[in-house]
């Protein structure tokens, strides 16, 4: 449909993927799997539904040039560098303002830039159904069937009897915050709670209306911007955007709006690739459970992930480690603590080691 557009959010720093992920070369522009980067794979996945000419990307000033280089099929003017990090509500609102300024009937999907979806054809069936529902004026979210009692994700609560795999949208009863282990186990057992993967669909005018109701300061600031085709747009955006509230779209709109529906996806092979341990889980492993992007030899070593470029890595008596080597930094961490790698980045910030960030 010519009025279907996509917004790819690519402003994150990916600190849990340090030392490979840096401010100027963050997770979304890395080749974690195969030869295509995560953001290139996202564009490839969406191509049968939304061509590159109708994709927009919000990123940081430090990443924009690299994304322009990696995605020559997307018009450079559609790759926006946000002058300040203001979370997802202002970022999405900005894109909705731009789209609505030249297409009042614009319907937009919002997609993370750094996820893996192993079954793209099945996924696109849900995305297409979500866009159709959004064209009718609904706010639509995708829920992922939980595979375990995860405490690191928010959950979407659907009515009793909601069937995973249906392409008909169901009402969303409530958004649940990240639960403790016992609550997460109850959610999985109930079979009507689904992971919130951060993929949203709406008409641009519906989203702008929701922002006016629930986030009026930011809505007013965005409405003050000239049309995207106006030569003053970039300068005005750089002045105005940093004044917007720093808040996620979940808190600002989704948890307050009354017209939210969702599609409960069945197995689409989704993974948010949130840490080096997730990369390990998605990678092929040898008979000792070791996975690697580099040459390695091992003895009495099990369950390790190795990424050391062209360097040979030799393991002896090493178990359940993440080993990532770059020209200026080496990371060695227990796989069970891979989610805490971002703490290393905080330490580097405190010590003003900008050269390693």
C-alpha cells in the first residue's frame, strides 16, 4: 500500500555489546550474524512489505554517516540524526509529524533496528495484518509468545482465550511491567501474556492525537516544526527536539490509550539479541557447547563464546565465558553475567575513557 511507511529506531548505544559496540559503531551497525549488519537485515526483512523509499530511520549524529553508508537504498534525507536522546515517544512523534505533513493518510510501523527474526515470511504476515488494523484507526502492538519466564521484558495481557497465531487483532487489556520470576512463571502458564517486543503500528494522525492528549508539551513542540520540505526544518528541529520530554512511547501513550489492540504472534524466531549471551544461544556450537566467530582450539573447555577477529584463541579449562577481543579492549565475562557488561561502560564513563566509548 502506498501509504504504508516504516520507522526504524536506531539511536541506541548497545552498551551490553561493548567492546565491539561503540558510540560511533553501535550494535545495530555490527555484523553479529552472517555478512549483513543488524540494521541491514531489518531493512531486508521489511522490503516485501515496505520498500526502502518509504523507510525512515531515527539515529544519533555519531551513527548517521555509518548508517547512510550501509543503506544506500534509503534516501539520505530520510535518515534523521536526533540532536539529543529523548527516548522513543519524541522520536516516534517526530516521524509521525513528518509523515503526516506530506501524507495525511500515512500509516506507520515502528521497528527496532537490532532484532533477529528467523522466520521473516511468517513475521511479515503479522506486520501486514497490524498495518491493516492500524489503517482503521487502532493502535496495534505485536506480542511474542514467551518461550520461558523472562524477567527482562514487559508483557502484554490479552483476553482469556486469545489464540497465538491469529491474524485478527484482539483488545489489549493491560501492559505489565517487567515481572519477578514467580510472576513471570504465572504469565507463561496463563498463555495470554506475551512479550512486548517494541513493534507498534498506527496512523500518523492517530499517534499525533494521542500525544496531544497524553503528552501535550512534546506534542506542542513537534507541532511547531515547519513542514519537512521547508528549508528551516533541520535548524528548527535541532532547537526544538531537545526540549521534548524524555519518555518512552509505552509510558507516554500505550499504557494510557483506550484503543490499543494487539496480535499474538506464534513462533517467528524472534530474539532481541540483548547481550553477548543471546548471541551465544543463537550461534552454532561444537560438541562441547563452544561457539565462535574466530579460529579457536580448546581442551577441557565448555560453553564459551569467542569473538577475536583473525586471532587464534586457545582455551584450556575455560567454561561458560564470553571472550571478545578488539584492537584496544578485551572483554572476558561469565556468560551468566553478560547482561551486566553495560556496567563496564559506566565505569569507563566515570573514568572519562572516551577513547574506549
